[in-house]
């Protein structure tokens, strides 16, 4: 940082502030708080109170295998400071995500031009995908900024400090999203291979010690639960080897997924222009592959694709989000090259079009979380949820009450249980009863997947209770009812 010019420091501060603003824009109303967020909040609350410490995190898609627990302990900071307020946790994630814009600028220092790095930082700041993920209260969210922090340390001149810091960031990613850490291994292996002559026995054992520290919660959990992790992983590896597939069809699907991740980061309003930028940038990078930063970008973005092909796996978006930083660097190169060919006006026009389009695309969709992958037919936004609880407590007028619910996914009330525990109890001084009361309340989330399930449930509800009055907040509905 000492070698940065004053103008650069001002620019980095500016992009950080803009990135943070975009990531918290309307967050108080539109923070998604579904059943997984409620589940995590309860676990984090137990950690803060010292009631129960956990060794592992949420389940992965592999039976018997879990993510790490570091996310819970890290998020205990904002939950403690905010006294259980999920919004503080959202601001905390937004803050870390916004830091990625400044660090991404620093990755290419000494090898990439100032304009290239500045454009990459702007892409990250205004990127639709980057802004969307930063608003998701979940363990994979931090893989994007932490992958940038990881690459920044791998890009530096080799020394033990940078290597150990990089190893710790990789370990954090392993805890956040196990698959993402696996796909980031090639860039780490390349870094070690490139600096192999500088490694010695002492450094090797120090690295092993750090890895043992990172994996220690897994080892303890595995021992205490009859090798459940090892068994699940072995079962997945052995069963996965038997999968037969059409390689051309798989490559086509993989290509489509990667293109989607790229244009959602760079130019979601025009996938065609994003594809043109992608191919032109890649062609230029191939001719400049002798540069270390270019090799890092290739191993960051393309080596994971080889691993996906070898493992016959196409991950979901929350795994691939670590590609966002590389996408921004790749796209920035071709925009900067326009200025080298004295096409300054064209370059500025394209850049302005992309940034303005991204901002507008995000602004138009943020209120309803349209195209936000994690919403997935769910409408549990914190602002609406609090209004529902306010309505229920106001109607109850301090009297005992119980509540029923229809949630999506089905019969998972963790978000509502947590909000009653944190918001309702804190503001109104008491909690709903476990046993149904004469006057009770029903919270109904929309079911766009199988509406008939909801209709059948509602018909049964009408057979055992009578509607008194109802209230709507966004797409949520609350009803006051009396038992027959």
C-alpha cells in the first residue's frame, strides 16, 4: 500500500464505498431470511451464549459430508454486536464483499496497467452477480471475496508470510464451500510448483501444521461420529466413478454454465456482448500468457473447468461464484486494449454502458429479488416478515397466542421461530404458545411450485378454524383465526 499513489488511494476508497452502498441498498427491507438463515442464526446464537459449540457447518449435497463451522464463528461477530439482528450480519457480509473491489485492483499491480486494474475493480463493484451474492446470508457468500484475498497473496513475491496467509484463506474457503476450495486447488498447486525451489522441510511442516489446524474440527467430528465424513466421501468417490456420460453433451453444458456465470458478472442485460468481450479477452490473454498474472488468471478461471470435466461435475452457482474475480479481470483487459488503439471514446462508452446497465439491472430487481438465484420461489424478506410479526402482536394486544404456518420449502419454520425469538420477544416481551390457543394466527408463504398442496392445506385449516381477519405484507399473508 505504501507504493500506491494518492489518486489510487482515493480511487480505492471510492470504489469500496460505492460497492458497500450497492450491497446494502434496500437491504433492511429485502434481506432474504429463509429457513436456512433461521437455522444458522439459532446455531450462531448458541455459540454466542456458550450453550453449544459446533464442529461442522451445514450439510453439503454429498450425504454424510458437511461444510466447515468457521462461518458460524465468524458470523458470531455481527450477531453479537447486533444483539441477534440478522441485518447486522447482512451489513457484515456486504463490508467484506466490498473490500474485494480494492483488493482485486491490487492483484494486478506491477503487471497490469492502471486502467486495466481500475476497470476490473469497477466491474466487481457494479457486477450484478457480485452484488446479489453479497446479500445472501449463507456460508458460500464469502468464497468470492476470500478467493480474491487468496489470489492476492499468491500473486505477491514469494515469502512465508504471504504463503501462510494464502493457506489460511484457502482453509476459510474450505469451511465456507468445500467444493469451491477443491476447484481452487490448481492455482495453489501452480504457485507451489513455480516456487518449489524456495520450499524447505521446515516450511513443509509448518504448512502441514496449518492444514491440520484447518481440518481439526473435521477430524474430531469424524472420530466422534463413527467416521461419518470419511464414509460419506468414500461412498461419493466410488459411486461417482461408475457414472457414464456423453462427453460432448457435458462440455456443452459446462460451456453454457461458465458463459452464464461470466455474463451475470459482466453484462447480464446483454449476454451476447458479454460473450464477445469474453472471447476477445481470452484470445488476447493467450498471446500474453508469459506474464505471471495471466497464468494466475488462467489457473483461477480455467483449471477448475478441467477438474469439473474429470469429476463429471457441474456445480451450482454458489460454488462457481469464486470465478467472479477472474471474470472481472478477464473482461477488463479487452476494454483497456481499446484505449491502446486510440479508441478512448469507444472504450469509455462501452464501459459506461456496462456499468450503468448493471446498476439499472440490479436496481430494477432488488425489491423483488428477481433473478436472485437463492430466492428460488421463496418470498421471506426481513422487512415483510417484521411487518407480519408486528401485525400479529398488535392484534394479540398482549394476550397469549399461538401460530401456525405454511412455509416453502415445506414445514420448515426456522426463520419464523427465530424472528419470534429475536424480534417479537425483544419488542413485545413474550413468545407464542406451543399449544394452540383459541385465537391463533397463521402465516402463509406463497407456493408457486405446487399450489394444490397449499390449497389442500388451507381447506383443512378452514375445517378446523374460522377466519377473522387477514393482513398482507409483500407476498406474505397473516390471518387471525379462531378455533371451532
